[in-house]
C-alpha cells in the first residue's frame, strides 16, 4: 500500500518548504541565529559560478550540520562498480540479460546494488553507471549518499519510500525518481521484495529536453514533476552513514539521523515523475520516428544535441502509421543503447526480453527486430492498434558502455541472445 504523501510541483523550481512554522529565514540565507536554533548549510550541485539558468543549490536548515559525523573507512564494494570499468574487455557483441533475482538472505538497498555496466569516468564527471537494485529489507540505522552522481531510480517491482534530506518520495513501477548527487537518504520497502534499475549520472544533472516546433506543451510537462515537502527525523542512535565516493564505498559512524533538515529552499532537490503523465508524440502519417521523440530526461554533454545520457521510454500508445514497418527499424548507432523492461512486451522483441531483463547494443553494434517480429510486422494489416501494457526504457549515451565482469560472466547473461536474428531470411531474388 502506498502512503499518501504531499508534494511540491514543477521542474527545477526554486522551491521552499518548512516542517515547522518560520524555520526558513526570510530575505537571507544565513542569519546570525536560525529559528529553532537550527544550523544553516549550503549544498551545491553545480559550481558556484555556473550560469544562473544552470545553477543548482539548496540551503538546509538542520538540527546538526553535516560535519558532525565519524571517520570514514573503506568497506566492501560488493557488486558495485564505477567507470572506467577495467576488469573486463568490452566486446561489440549484442548482449542481453535475464532479471537479477531478489536474494533470499536479508538484503537492503545498499547491499543489493549490482552494477551491470558503466561508461565515461566518475572522477571526470562524465558518463553513467547502470545498476540493478534488488532488496527485501528496509535500510535500518543506516543512510547513504552518492558523491559520484545523481541517481535515477526506475522501479520494476515493488514500492519504495525514499526518505531524503528534503523529505519523502514514494515510488512504484511506472514512476521514476531522481536523487541529486550527495543528497543523503534511506530506502524503506513497502513491498516484501523490490527490484529496479538505476542510472547513476556522473555528468550534468538531468534537464527536460526541448520541445522544438511541438510548442509550449507536451512530452514531459514541468507541472507533473513532484518534489518532497520538508520532513525531519530527530533521532539519536548508533547509526551508520555510507558514502559512494570516487568509485568506492565508505562508512562512518553517525550518532543521529542525517535526515534532520527541518526546512530547505533551493532547486537541487529529489523529485519523482509518473511516466503515465508523459504526453506521447508520434507519427500520424508514416514511418517510425527516432526514439528520441520519447525522451523524458536528458543529461547534456558539452556538445549540443549529444547527450551524456538520455532517459527514453516506450510507453503505451496508439500506433497508426500507414505503409510503414512499425516496430523499431534495424539500426546501427553512434550512441550506445542500454534497455530495460518495466512491464509487458517490447515491440521489437516478443521473446527473451522480459520484465526486469536488460539488453545492450553498443556503439555501431547492429540491432533491431527479431526474426519472427520482422515476419509478422511486414505482413500485418495496418489498422490503428493500441500498444497496451508495455513499458520499456533506454539509457542512451554518447560513450561506449562497458559491462562489468559480473554482467559478462554471471548467470543472468543470455549467451544465445544473437540467435533471435538467426531466422532472418534472404528474400531477395534479383531482378
Ligand atoms: O529497440 C531499440 O534498440 C531502441 C530503438 C527504438 C526505436 O523506436 C528505434 C530505434 C531504436 O534503436
Ligand atoms: Fe537503436
């Protein structure tokens, strides 16, 4: 059951929220004394001097400042990896995986992180890490933050509450959430077992893509993004803070909950979005538009129009294209494409790409419909058709995506993936 939480709406607004009346200073950020004897702390996720339109920061008014924590010590990274991946050679092969199983033994969100692939360099603030989370227990007495990038959560099974410094977000399959770099949080499970995908974005924070000639509305509408209201934990105990920093996990003791922010203001807060709110645009005449038309969030690289990563979805929609091969076309792409499936069936792959599964088609590696799908789609009657109960997504990046050793050699890999194209026939008979 999901909890009814309150949210602020809009994308990247200068929000403000206080859990106690008057906790937010008026007209200044850093008064000599803050109401309720709180501490003021600034948190910057862009350089001080980033242009005003890109600049992101919050001011937190908290019970204790973040410096009040113990000494860090390195802990085991488990199956978590960070770019650059050097433990395995990246092949150009088309790759596919079965879902990662939720373990039987008690596993919380941190212990249940499995890295499938990564690209760029976390240290160089470019590229992404692609992880799966599988868990069956809430984080108890421990908190987490990630200095290497912002975290895009794509739940595939089960509901979560993300308790963050800015407040709470409830998410379930069909919704996504983004936690900015460095925000401290804990993950509470509302379901016995949860699974989902995470895109750890080492690069520029996500923004909404341009609409171009589509106009002032459509695709993602700003008003559909939801931000938490301030909520604080005033608790003391033998707690632990875990940090992912420069590719490694560290822990330190902390004697209180770091989610002790009574009020905050700023534009670098976590947010959630219901993918059903995506206002889908597509052809009403002919041909299959490029999947960029379904981009929900984009992290720009330095080059205009070339993304560090795009988060793209393939949602339920009407398909009406005339005289058209309707599934995704056969394709080779400079951009590298990592896909996952939240529910249902994806139109290019009716077999083997299952909810919770994944595929990777790297830079210039060919991909497209499996043999049976080609046969069906090239002979189908082209009546308007509703694509129902389907929700695939893609992390598409300018940098070659390197799978981890676990992804290449572990049991989730489907060794015979390329067989799905083996049945493709030669029809050409010459003139
Ligand atoms: O299925 C894929 O691999 C992704 C994809 C989708 C699409 O609609 C067009 C091209 C493409 O690569
Ligand atoms: Fe593609």
